């Protein structure tokens, strides 16, 4: 493959190569080569570059040519092994008291699992075990299987932290970009072919999740907490390649949480939500109860619990209504606490 | 003794990463030592001492930190061997983007943080390019998308290295880093080994204490900018 790119770079005009592989502009910028003659091939154009300028990067002309070919090869879309992750299985180890966890839980794509337990009980440790695909070698002795199979160390390193996407209340946007530029930048990194379409879907979806609407020209750093969360979730759903999503307690202001998590599930993600919010915890398919560093039990959400979900949702809607009324400058009365209509 | 070299821009979280790494390596107290190469002053020795980790700090002062590293690293190794360490970790700080204190055959780690701006990986140069492992810190406070863009920009510069996200506060990610670094080879000396990249060249009048500005005072190896009229 790299050989193919070597021949392209020595035979075709640079301008043509860049039209086909726009990511190549990044390579040229990284090595201060962006003013090369576009009508020449890259290898010919290189002859006009001083050797000393290349040497500053530890390259000679041949090295620069090879590096460019490797770069284009690296950023050619390939089969993605992460797309093949259809389930994970947690096989119990032991808790802090060294008693065994009698658990073997398989979670499939599209399933939502909530994780509950007091602070310091070991929720993070479970999430860590999943992230590093523990194979009985962490403090908990747990094993995590992917598609029912154990992984060797090489496969674990290969995952390179891409297995798990995370979303928490502490996260902020730090880039100085508008919503539109932000989405385009992420799409570029994913080598998405139809950038316009994907970013439009993301933007529309984020706006549906957010309580207050925002425009494409808003700076991401100026979004409210709810709007940020909505954009992060839509972006994770449509653009992240990670098959597993860990959600850490998203606040219930300014975003429709149930709809947000439902969206991720629809995108065939494996979803773990660490939360004590009844609405989220009971919207899941199952919940893992953590006590004393171990998985104490796994509760399947029963019909009875699901029935109570309706009332919880009403309570939640009432709170949302009160919030909206306050925002609009209204005065709250007892009537607002009753079901409308 | 195993030797691991850690480098990274100032305040990227190198010390936290090393402290988490040492926890994750699960070896007896006192069997892992640290040599900290810093510029003028350092407070990291306090963090190491608090964790009961033997540490030796050296200051480059007026000398280029990369030159300082390479001229002291063999002595650091001998200190480690004589102290009976199983593992010696060197931490280099105060580096410019041109630095890369890495040695062929010795596992090298570059620590950069997610808050430093998405294009930073593309500007760092050899320090990132020649690292075996790139550790990204502070990922817990930026969005997933920004983490992914950052990782993509790291890949642009270093496509072969392993990339690990590590939370210096909770230690998330330290396990897999420790696991990878257990593979570091055993050495007793670095004599005749080679750097992965040349250190910045500088032998000019200013190196030897000249402070006056102007053509007559510029001697030795100089690089001049070309200013074209607008």
C-alpha cells in the first residue's frame, strides 16, 4: 500500500494528489512544505527544498517522500475492528473482602446498563477494568471478554483507548470553534466521506436533545451546560468510533436524558451509565449494584419498576416545567405542580 | 535494571503519570528510583519524597536541557545501578519543541495534555515523533470529540507509537501503561548507545555569555531570518 502511494507521489502532480487526499495538506503543513509547486510531482518539487530545512525534521529527500507515503497510507480509511465489537462479557473476580463475585454478565450492542453504589464502592474500578480489558490481571481479578473471546496483550494495546468513549458532567469544550467548525473538524479526523451530511445530522440531533436551541455559528465554548451535553451526545452517537460508552452522571438541566441515552442505544452502542438518577437508572435494561469493591448483584429491571417509571417521568416533567416557567419570568403556583390538562 | 525515559512539555502531568505508573508497577518500595532533569527549580521532588520514592534532581541552569540530559544520563544510570533499583525512570522537563531526550533501545514515553490545544501535537516535533508511548493526560475534562481530534493529530506525527489516555488524578489508564513498560529491557550502562535524534545545535557567542545585540557580537553558529519587504 505504501508502495502505491510512493508511485503516486513520484508520478502525479501534487495538486492532483491533494485534491484526492486533502489530508495531505496536513502533512505538508507539519513539515513546513505547504508552498511546494503544485504542478510538479511531490518528489520533483522536493528538489527545490533546501536539504537543511528537511534535516531540521530529521529527514532527507527520500525520507520525506517515504514519510508522506506512510502518512497517506495511515490515513486511508480501513476496516475498523472496533465496528466488530458486538458484546462484552464481565466475568467476576473478587471484592475488597476477597469474596468472589458470582457474576458473568454479557452486555450486547444497544443495551443500557446502569451502575449504582455509594461513592468509593468501586464503580470506577469496574469502569477501569472494562477500559483496559482486564484479563484477571487487575486488582479485582475480573476478566472482560469481547464478543465472547479473551484478548491477548497485543490486542489490548491495539485498542489504544478507542474502545470506550466517555461522557461526564466535568467535561467541557476547550476548542475555540463554532459548532459547525467543531463538527467538521471531528468528521475530518474520522475520514468521513460525506462530511456535510453527517455534521448536519449531528447538529439537528443535538438541537432536538437540548432544552434551548442553538445555532451552527455559536462558539462551542459559549454553549450552556445542557447544550454542551446535547452536542457531546449527538457527536458521540454519530461520529465516535468507540463501541462502548461510559456515562458518568449527567445532570438533568437543559437536556432530555432519556432521549439522549435512547439515541446512543439506537446507534448500537454498549452503554454503561453510572447514575443515581431514578429516571436514568430505571430506563436501563439492567443495573449493576456495586458494594465493597465488588459487583454485589445484577438486577434486571422488572415490570413493576418499569411501571413506576411513568410516575417518575411525570415528576421529572413537572420539574422541567417549573424550570421553564422560572426561566420565562413566571410566578409559580400550586397549579403548576399538577399534571397539565 | 530497567530504564524508562519520560519527557514532555512543562506542566503536562509527567510527575503524576510517573507516580501512577510506579503504583501500577506493583514493586517493593524503594526498588524504583527517579532522576528528574529540570531547568531552574523544581517542586516535584516533594511529590516523590511524599510517595517514598528515591529521587535525584539536577538543574540544567544556563545549559540547553537536552545537552544537559545527554551528558548526565550515564551517570544517572550508574547511580540507579549502585542504588540497587529494579527500575529507573528519568523525567525531563523544561524542554523546547525541538528536544527529544530519547535513546535507541530504551523505552521512551512522551506526556502531553489534552488542554494544550488540538494542534499542539503537530508542533511538538521529535519529542513526540520518536516516543514509543504517548501518554495523553487531562482527557477527563475535555469532550470525547476533542480527545479523538487530539489523538488523530498525534497519529499524524507519530504513527507507530502506542497511545494511552491516562487520568493523573484517578490513575485510570496507568494499569495498561505499567503493563507495557514492564517490557523494558535490562541494562547496566548506556555507554556507546545512541540518541534517537540530534540535540539542538548551539555553539555561538551567546552560548558563552555574550549579551549585546547586533551583528558584531554574533559569532559561531547562527541562523538568520530573511525579512522580505512588503
